[in-house]
């Protein structure tokens, strides 16, 4: 009904994309028996379930993120943000990391927020530190880690220290070596809408715009994650118990590939009982900082030349910080 | 992509999220507590799209000069990526993938190590108390299964045929189906299910076979079956 109303009021040939959506829907409905049959294949069925699960799990967090990013743009002036953060970017990094601990949410929520922080004049390094800290060290994640590892309080502490260090070290690296040009201009551009529009309009337009630009990448990330879940892992961990170095490497890669929600990965790590704690800590520190879903989302938001530099940097820093935290705390 | 198209896609996605929380489809993918988040997200998405569409079109329909709806998204990949948001909506509308079941269990390797030894409280009194498979497997692996010794319990799960003995399984999740951890027991003894197809839901009463959760069995305990009945698929297929 809605589709028909809109297309009749804007019946111009240049709105071809609307016709395309309608065609896609019609084709999907016609091909319904075929698609339903495809899901009967075991691997495809599991992949489809995991795909929908990741989307349904992550979309509420993305919506929370775009509402926050809308509110940030509409109601928090750049001047107010500058007053909150220390003048020197080097000092702003740890402040941003601690600010991240207060936002309970998954990775997907923090990407649009970090983008709008940059748009509001926060230094890149501080915004990226926030991006890494928010999903990794918030109270919900720490509590779920403590619940998943009863009798191992050092695991929770090591995760907190390792993730916080990852966020700060990456932020400082970006401040020292990063270039402003690596982040695409559209990420810095402010709200769509003329100056003088009222704040609620800015809020709704920013939230909607960020949702449209990030939602597709979230879905793409979920597709990757589902495909890889079926194609790769399960048997990887079976033969690792004897080799610590190999176990660390494989679990670091697994954290990237599986793209688990940061509130759930502790339970998966806890179930890998055959492995020592150190590689499992690496899994928990790497996962929220860099995974396929997140890299796709970042590439879409900040541009490809950003993602190809930021993701490897984060991966190396996260593995290093996790190992350091684990060794210092004697895991 | 045209703003109207974006709005239609958002409406489609938001309405899909609302719909799967209205029936219990959402429980195939995430834990029950997440349902309200999904519902809220669906409503917000619908509202954002509806407000934008109304602001674009209502003034023009009333004959006033409103905001032109010709605003395109900025260039670059984000112009096309928004298309992907129709994929989950279509998959849910067309196929609504089933909850993970026997296929997911057989693809997951058996555990390599004993479960964490936890001190469990004694079982509740009464004949054949209901236990989740997660709790049963945990108890069987802790303290040599002492808290289960000699007690008949009731377990509900789906059948996973194959191997020396058919297994009864349940998938445990902590956030969504992506972090699934299958929990299984072997069904042994004459009263076990003869030939049920995979994913048949069963309610089993039985006793833990002492010492059956060991390294030799990869810590999959065996249950000496006293009785089995086929039950309908539960609304909530997972354990948490």
C-alpha cells in the first residue's frame, strides 16, 4: 500500500530505484518455493539462521547507536565537547577510552557514534579510541565475562586491562602516524539539512541518514560472518591444546572471523575448555576490537583506505595488549 | 539511491522486525530478553522512515512547497550498500530459517576437555525433576556426577541419530544463534528411541549412567532411558 502511494505521487522515471525494490520483492515472492527449498540444505540452513540471528541481534544496537549519534549532532555542540575533552589529543585518548566504558552496547552502536564525534570536531584519535573502548570494556561485557569464568576473576581483570590498553595504544598510534586524509570526507560532513532547521529535525535526519548508510554494511558483515561460521571453524580448535603459539594465532583469527557479539563471546571462550586461558583472553580482546562485521561497517562509514590501515593496526595492537595483560596477570 | 526508496526499505525492515516479535519467530534467533530490543528497534526504524516520508510529501500534497524529496545519499559505496537491508527482510519473509537443530549439533565437534567443575546444590526433591540439558551435562561432569547418582530426571531436547547411540540435544545460546553451544547426552538402554527422524522433540525420563562422562566418551554423559515420549516443538527452542 505504502509502496503504491509513494510511487504514484513521484511517478517520474528517475525514481528507478523504487521500481527496482518492487521488482526485487515480486521476484522474491515468486521464487519463494525455490528459496524455501534451498534452506533445507544443512549448511545453507545453518548459515541462513546465523545470518538472520546476527542481523536481529545487532540491529537494535545499531539503532541505539544512530539515535545516540543523532542526539550528539543535534543537542551537543562542538564547543561543549571540546570543554569535556582535554586540549592535548594525547591526553584526550585515555579520557575517550574511559568515556567508552560508560556506553553499554555492541560494536555496531559505537561506529556511528564515533563518526559523529569526528563530525563534531573531536580529534580522530580520541574518537577512534572511543570506538574501540565502548564495546570492549563496558559493564555489561565485564559482568558477562565474570559470569562465564566463575572462579577466574583474573580473566575479567585481564580482559578489562587488555581492551583498555588496546583502545589507548591504537589511539596514540593513530595520533602519531595517522593522516586525516585516510578518513573519507563524507564521514566528516555534518548533518544533511539546511542551517536553521530545528533540533528535532536534525536529530531525526541524522539518525535516519546514519542508519541508511550503516545498515547495509551491517547486513554485509552478517553475511560474511554466517558464511565463515559454516565454512571454517569448529574443528580448528580441536587439535590446538598442545601448542600455545598456534592456539593464540588461531583464536585471534577466529575472533575476527566469527564476529561474535562482545556480550556473548566470553561464553564461547569459556566453552573452549581444552585450551589454556591465554589464547582465550586473546580471543576476548581481539573480538570486540576487530572482526569482519566491524571492518565492513568501518569501511562503509570511514572509507576503504581507513579500514585497510585501521583493521591490521588494531589486530596487531590487540593481540599484543592481550598477551601483555595475560602474562603480567599470570594467566 | 532515492530518499523514497530508502524510506521504503527502512519501512520494510522495521515492519519485519516488529512482525517477528509479534509471533515467536524471533526466539529462533536470539534470547527471549532481546525481544523487546528488537521490537523497539523495529518501531524506531519505521518511525524514522515514516517521519521523513511525511515531511517530504505532505506539504507538496497540500499544495505548499515542501522540501524536495530528491535528496540523494552521498557518493561512494554507501549509496549501494543500503540495498542490502532488504536481504534480511526477504529471507525472513520467504524462508524464516528454522532454529538450529540436529544439523548444527553434528557439525560441532565433541568437547575436548571436561566441563568446569562446579559445586552444584542437591537436586530438588520429587520424582524425576526437570533439568535443562546444560545443567545435566554440567552436573554429570562435576564431582563424578555425584549430585545425579541414582536419581531419575526429566530431560527435553531433540533427537540426533547416528553414532553408537542416538543423542538427545539442546542448543545453548548466550546472545544469538551465532554463539550456539550444543549440549548433548547419549540415550542408552532398551527403552531408548528406536528410529526417530532427526529434530524430533523428545521428553526423556532416565538415570545418569555412572562414570559415563569421561575422556573416553568426550564428556558426553549417557542416560539409561526409562521412558520416552514425543513432544511438540517448544516455543523457545534454546537454553540460556
